[in-house]
């Protein structure tokens, strides 16, 4: 029986498509029934612990209006008949039956998963043309949504002014598909895309963690500081060989090379890097709510188990 990748073998998908190009899977999960209704999803968006958003293509304050939850019931009673979307993050943490979907993605490291987001939209609803920095599988679970994809973006693309959303100002589609229940579209990082509900529909987005290099360096610095504080073996800056020509306010290139050498030496500690990376990539999606959601992010490296950012 074919899995969620259909007739495509896992190694072929990983070698040809993963983080490289989009791929449409027809009937990826043809018999899947979403474990919650639109009303139940809206009910979750009323809870203060749940991250939720509303996007209106034509809002009270202009186009592509973004509203943040938690919402109240009256917020949903005054929405227009078309052109809006409700987004609920980390649905897998609040609805265990949704988390079971992750078992279908066993061809990928489990610790790479970020969350499953639900997108409910009425006809014409969308969040506009945009791109993300992470891999995502878009599983259509009810209704129909039309997806268009465009170029791979590099951050230089112009965005629409006057909105909190990063809407691409000049989106040029290259491919287009209508997804029906059970269909799934894979998108690699930074691929421009635009999904518009053809009818009342719900889509589950299985996203994968992609922290920025800047964020990783910042967290690594904290990890190095904590480890050196615990061992008392801190390394300190030291000059390269000096000569009188290096005096004054000018920073000679030798100093830059010296700093690079010292910083790179810190990165050569494989045990430190492994411990930091396991802690970093297993940090909970919703810190402080692990007991409520039952969240357990796990990883294993160098004979050691980690859970929710801590070694066991």
C-alpha cells in the first residue's frame, strides 16, 4: 500500500525534491477525515494559550488586514461572506488526532518538525502571495483550494505596503493546481506561492523548523557561555604577533584573522556543538505549556537522549 508520497520512493523524493523544488501529490491521503470542524477550530482560537490569526483581504483598515487572537465569538459573527482566513498554529499540540498525521512523515527526522497549522478559509480566502523560509507540506483536508507557485525568492522582492503581512507585490505564477481533499503540495523554502479557497475549505500545513543562522549563532553563544561558566575554562581574546605598524586606530587584517581563528576553534568542539544543537532543536514550540499540551520534542545524539531542550 502506497504511503503519503504515493508511488514516489522516499529516497527519490529526498534526492530530487526536498529543499529543491515543488511537487504535487494527488490522493496522498484520499480517505483522511479532519478530526475537528471549522466551528471547533474557531473555538480553539478563543483560547488565550492558542496562537491564532485572522487575515482579511479587504479589512476594515485596508487590504490584507491581519488580526491576532485570542478572539471572542463576536469576532466571527461580523466577518464578511468571503475573502477571509483563520489560521491556528500548533494544532498537533492541541488535538492529538492531528499529531498522528506526523507518522506519515517518517522519512524525515522527527526533530525537524515545527508544527501543523490549520488554515480554514471561506470562498476567496487567502493570506496573499508570499514565501516562507521553511519546508512545508500543504494537505487539503476539506473543500478545494487553488495553489499557484512562482519563483524562488531571495529577500529582494518588493512587498505590499500598509500591511503587517509580507505580501509579494509582483507575484508571477509559473504553475497552478486545484487541490481537493486528500491532495498534498510540497513546497521547498523560499518558493513564492499563493493559495486561494475555491470554496469553504481547510488545509493542514506541516512545517519544518528552519531557524536563521543569526538565531543559531545567538543561541550558540549562550550555550558556550554556560558551558565555560560551568567548567571555568573560558577562552579569551589574544593578539596576533604585533609590530609597530599596527599601532593607532586602524584595525589590521591580522586582527580579523586572529578573531576568526579563535571563534572557529570554539566551533571545533564537536561535543559542545552536538549538545547545543540537540538542546536547541528540541526546545518546545510552546514553552511553559508542556504539561498542558503533552508536548515531547525528542532527539538522540552521541548516546544521549534529549527532550524539550534538556538532556535526559
